[in-house]
C-alpha cells in the first residue's frame, strides 16, 4: 500500500511543506493549542533486541503493532483534538535494503490508517528510515513512501521545521542533498529570526545532545562541534525547542533559551521508561510538555493542569 492509497490520514509533505495546513490561514497566533509527539515505533526492533541480533533480526512486529494501535486509540479519544501527531523518526527497524523492510512499512501504514482524519500526521525521517549513511537512493525511497524528508509548516502562528538529521550525522554519500537542506534551513531560520512567528519549534530524529551541550560524542547525539554550531544557529533565530527521539529513553536539557527534548519510544525501550507519547502545549509565552505512558493516556487522558493552559488566551 502506498501512502497515497492510505487517503486522508496521510497528509504527505510535498514541496517542502505540509498540505494539511494552509500557511496563509495558520500564520496568525490565535491562542494556545497542543500537539502529540511520538518517536521510534520502529517495527521489528523489539524482537531483534530480545534476540541480540539488531542487524539481521526483526522478523516479527506484533508487539509494535499493538503499542502503536494503543497510542493511536489514546490520541483519537482526546478532546479537544490535538492539532497534529508528529512521529520523530525510526518508523520501522529494517534499514534500506534489509529483509522485512517492505512488510514492516506496509504494517505501519495499515496501523496509521486509523489516526483520526482530523489529526494530521507529521512524519520525520530517522536513521533506520534512510540509513545511517544515507544516499540519494535511500532519500528518494523515503520521499516516495512517506513524503519529503525535510519541510516546514505553520500552525496557529507557530513555525515548525522538520529536519533530516542523518545529513548532520553522515552526509558523505549525499553532500549535495545536505547542502540543499542547509540552505533551506538558513532561509527558514531567517523568517523565525525576524520574529514573524509566535514561536519556532524543530523536529528531528537525532538529538543535538542528551543532557548537556558539552557532553561527549556518542551514537545517540550529534558531534560536539556540529551540535554547538546548530544550537547557536537555532538560539540566534529564537527557536524555543527541539523535539527528538532516537535514544529510546527520556532525556534532555537546555542550552541558553533552547529546550532540547528527547522522548522515549512508542516501541522498544532501552532504559527504564514506559512506552509512551509526549503531550506538548503551546501558549503565547512558553512551550510546556509532559511524557505519558500509553496506559496513563489510555486510562486517564491528559491532566487538568495542561488542559487549563489551553483555556488561557
């Protein structure tokens, strides 16, 4: 099943924007709203991790199907509805060219069909979606299946930027594509820097850092030099927050006025967190977020103090 066949649930990004939202109608601040962030459904990882074969395992994904269905059911029950549901990468586990990739993709698309058609889906590319070292071919495959790998959109006066963080990790096999994203990003940040938006928020798979801008380089963050360069660029433009996944644990920290938010996974947990989603409330002054387990959201919904923030104009 192609994304086009899934119908109204997939508002695929095309032309570096998201057709779910009209930029003209959404540029003005109209009051508080909220959205839902998830990350790493990564169909296939739970089996691969349990067998200790993350490179070649992953021939089952029933657990991930069940968890993603639970996440969607919880989101669909929310009232008022979130403005959108963003999934911050690693949609599936099988790397480009690996076994089970087609089957995992089709399974995830089937599940995502159940997202309420009034809640647009925003899909971010992760390393398992485009490869640890992406190529023009793997990027083209992602675009054909899920839409653009980087794009921007407006919601309620807030500018949202979706980045392909693999270009920041290793663009050795696609330098021209990285350069194109860099130029595009500079143009987008220029708009944000001119204070033409209430807030600017970024979504990317790999965090800039897990806890501190000065932490050592590792698999789960960007290199020190690059993360500082990007963080300075973001703070200069007035970006308030970066939301990411990749770590399969909750983490995060601040750098100057930038909130680096690392959310754990819908799917496989690599730490002590629960399968969950993050509720993000955007007010005129600030961005407030809270991670919920899927069971908490299913049973109790969003807590009153967050809902109250949306009543303040």
